[in-house]
C-alpha cells in the first residue's frame, strides 16, 4: 500500500515507520476531525489521532478546544453541553455534526485489524471523573490494541490503566524534557526519560517532538533508541511539509532523513500521503 502513497507509512532500511493522520487529516485540505477520513483510515488500517473532550453527561465528543465556538457553531463550554445539544451543532470546517464517542465505538467495530486510533484526552481526570471512565469502559473496553489513550494528565493515564488495562497508553514528556534540557542538560534529560519509561503510567508509546529528537541526537543522546531499549515505541510529532505539492525543500529533506535514520515507529503529520510521496523522491 505504501507504494501507492496511501499515507500509511514508510519502509526504510528494514524498519517500518507508520505515518499518523493528525486530527483525522490526510491533508491540510481535509476538514478538521473528518468522519469520512476516519472511515477511510479504519478501512485501510491507518494510524489516526483525534482529540476528545468530555460532555455534560460524561460521554465524549471529538473536539480540541474547551469552548464550542472554536470548532463548531455552538457556544459555551463543551463539558456543559449534552450529547443531544452537541449533535445539533455543525463543525465550522466541513459542516458536519461533531463526532460523538458512541459514533466512534460503532465505527471501530468494522475497522481493519491494523487500524490504530489515538484518543488524545484534553480534559483532566478531575473533570472526567468515574462517570467518564465508566463511559469509556462501556464503549471501548473490547477495542484492545485498536486504541491508544494519551493525555497531559498522568493521573488520568494511570486511571485508564487501572480501569481499561487492555487499552494501549501513551505519554508525551516533551515540554518537561525541553525545560530540563535547557536548565540541567542532556544527562538530566536521559535520567528523567528513563524514569518515565518505568513509571506508573506503564506507557506503550512515547510522544516526542521531532525537533527535540534531532537536537538530542545531534548532542549525543538517541532518545528513540533509549525508548526502544525499554521496549517502548516512539511517535515523533508533528512533521508538516511547507509545500505538500512540491515535496521537501533542502532543509526538510535533511531533517526528515535524519529522523528516519533514528527509526521512529511513527511520525505524526497532517500530510501523510504527501510526506510519503516526498520521501519516495529523495530516497529513490
């Protein structure tokens, strides 16, 4: 499939790197959080990502912002809106209703076995509460390896581990590591990441900004190899082409080649097929 530039991934030097469709987009021309793109991803076995916000009834909806007005024609906090109220709204991009968690559960039942859907949780455990965890368990406990749950609130990831142990989990220590790098240096970065890898979240995947990965490698620390040695996967985010039609410019080609040489398991992008095409041009 990758030879057709479907945006699923790139094989290079015996290693396969998946391309993750950021916010359910294969291209920046796709509307944000497109159900049609998600359906295509499920059919093809793609890796896709979406953001989840909790609703008033402690179900969820596929939105990034706290307020409805950012991405829909509604108003007010997402957490104060019911499923019925949200279903009556329209997305500002595409004009379709927002995707509810119940819709996700139904669509997942027909997904390709290789499909992977990332739930990036945008609310904290204190907001989601036990009722929200119950909702996730009720609708997704059987999804197993098809779902990976991530979020900034590590208490939430721990709670997901306890409540839904069959789901994969991911953590993103990027911001913390950048601050440590700036103030304490590379050795402190290594020590802190090693601690996260064996921490209580029990992560399957570590999300790291690709710029951090390359800078650390340049300075002598291979963050991806460190994670691999601990049995963890790495997602390098978010690499977007300045000109998807033309492909990589010189700087992009250099950076992407350096990244691929480090063997990330996944690269997040809003331009998956274009990235695959661009790589085919320079990799031969």
